[in-house]
C-alpha cells in the first residue's frame, strides 16, 4: 500500500474514476496500489459495499 494517508488515497482514486477516462487497472498502477483496493474504494463510494 502507498504511504499516502488513507483519506488522500481515497480522494485520488475517486477523482481519477469520476473523470471517466480511466479504468481500475490504470488507476491502481498510477497510485501504486492493488487493483482490488481501487475496486473496493469505488464500490464503497457508490454504496455497493458496507
């Protein structure tokens, strides 16, 4: 996991995702985190996961 504080990481993932031109793999690669973590952040933000 990145050394970025969790909240900043979440904000970066969601910003990149909401721009609409990025897939989860490219977001994960850019931020240096696992793609599954990117998916979990997005799912939680959309209310699909507890």
